[in-house]
C-alpha cells in the first residue's frame, strides 16, 4: 500500500508552499536568493515537484486502461521489455533510473502493448522504493489483465547509492515479482530468461 495522506491544496497552492519552503532551505544553506541565477529556483522546484517528477502522486492522474477479449485465444508469452523510466528514492529524494521487463500469458483479456508501458509508467513519478514499485506494478497488472501469470523484473541504478557512498556507477539493483508456478516450471523460466537475456 502506497503511504499517501491527502490534503485539499490545489496544484497552485502546493507550488507556492513548496517554493516558500525551498527558499528557506536555500537560505539556510547560505545561498544568495538575490542572485540572478538562483532567484527563480524555488519556483522552478515547486513546479517540477507538482507538475513533473511527482505528478503520479495524484490519484486522478491514473490512466484509464481498456482491455479487450482475447478472441484469438493467444496463450503464449507476451513480453514487453526495456521500458525505461525514473523514480525518486523516498529515503533521500534522489533519482533512481530503472528498466522494467513485463511478461504475461493472457487469460481471456488482453491490452494494447503500449498500455503495459503506461501502467508501468503510472507508478514511476513519485517517491518510491524499488520493492514496492515492483509490487504495485504486479498488482495493477493482475487486476487489469485478470491473470496471475505475470512476471516483472526491474533493474535500477540508485543515485543515492552512487552519489553518497558507493561511488560505483555500475551498481544495479534487481527486483522481481514472479508468478508462483513459474518458479517451478523450468521450461517457461528458461524460455523467458533467454528472451530477455538478463
Ligand atoms: Zn536512497
């Protein structure tokens, strides 16, 4: 469950408040807010938080995903890979850049492939931890597609690790959510691993 606690502020009010508070943070850090280059930074940060990098915090921004009947009775793997996105580590508010691979075998419902990317994207632009992100995508796909036959792998590079202490720009974190019978099915698992080359 994503930890949200809603308030009644409009977007414009949120931008104004964030901008005021960010001004204070900058002053505390001794930055000169009269400087031409810094003057508008608080406003920019406010707009960026509300309209861009955390825009999926608003529930009403959730995309409508329509499904259609699997009338051609396709029951092999469908894989959408290399979906590249970013989120923000909720512990440090620094970005993590990630790539998702989604696998599923349709039941009686299918979606346009581009919609898979939209579902994945919807969980990206907000403060996140990679483990919850993986679970959220899995649960949403399970609801939309009406099947348990889903697998997700997320590979991420966390800038809070790189910048703060590891200093290894190649460090990657991998999380996955696997359909339970998939774990016992060597043939399907090998086929999948070959296709995505992970
Ligand atoms: Zn972090």
